[in-house]
């Protein structure tokens, strides 16, 4: 996981734990110990993607737009890192002539499918419960 995904997940878990209360950026910065400009950028991305609602003004901040059980880690990975891929060929600039016969690629594809299946089961809600 990248730092962006990690911090976004931490922020979502904290906001979810506040049970429907609007959480200010300053509170998130204090609790998560993340630089404010960096965290603000992540929260704005999550808001644009429909995961958070943002509220402006003195009592402004962020609130979950979805149930924590419907916010999946795999979706956060896609937002901040792009598609989950383990089997990208090392020869990125040139197509590998063995791509259809590559034994390693087949094995890594199976691992990727397994990991993706497990990631799809991780939600903000299950992280809050410790599942």
C-alpha cells in the first residue's frame, strides 16, 4: 500500500468511528499526525469519488457518504494506486515474446487473483471491528 492509501484508510476509519459526526481536518491532523496539506488533498479526492461528503464553514469537515461496510480497501487502492497488478512484466517497454507461455506469469496471476479476492473482503467496517 502506498502512503496515500494508508493515510486515506486511517482517515476513513477515524471518521467512521465518529458515528455520523462531521470531523474537521484539524482534528484529523491532530489524531493521525499527517501534514495538513497532504491530508486535505486525500480527503478532497475521497470527496470527489463520492466516499466522503465535505462541509464548508466554521463547523465544516468531512462525513462518510456511504456505510463503512460498503467502503472497500480494494476501491481505495484503485483510487490512489490504480488497478491492483502483480503480474506486470519486467520488460514493460517491450512485449515479452513468451507472454502466453510464461510459467511465472501464470503463477503470479493466480496469486494476484487470490490476493484480490481477499482484498475485496476488507471494508472500513471490518477494520473497525478488528475482523
